[in-house]
C-alpha cells in the first residue's frame, strides 16, 4: 500500500496504490484489488481525522485492517507493507 499524506492538512494527497508481488494475478483479481484499495483508504482516512495519530499507528492500522480482510476473503496471510509518505 503506497499513499502520500499532506503534512499540513493531514489529508491524503495520492493513493492508496496497491502493489502486489506473488499474491494474486492483478488482471484476474481486479475486484479484490479494488476492495483492498477501499479498505486502505478507509483506514488512512480514519487516522487522518485523528490529530493524535502518528505514522506507526497509521501503518499498523492499515496493516491490521487489510490483513483481517484478506484472510477472510482468501484464507491467505500476505506480507503487507504500508509505505506512507509525507508531502
């Protein structure tokens, strides 16, 4: 999960983009990728609304939410690496 957050306003500037390696074939799993993107967007938006949310908490929230969702849908536990950049 790759996203950029505005350092002043705390709003999401770009993303979240989903990059997969060896988990699913993207062209065949487009609906799943869209669900992952939406879940990541919701997790990041929830953290952006909280003024006391730091980078570690934000990354953990995204990782935990996506991990839970992906296990329910696929019964697999891929490695999730949130990359959140401050602009």
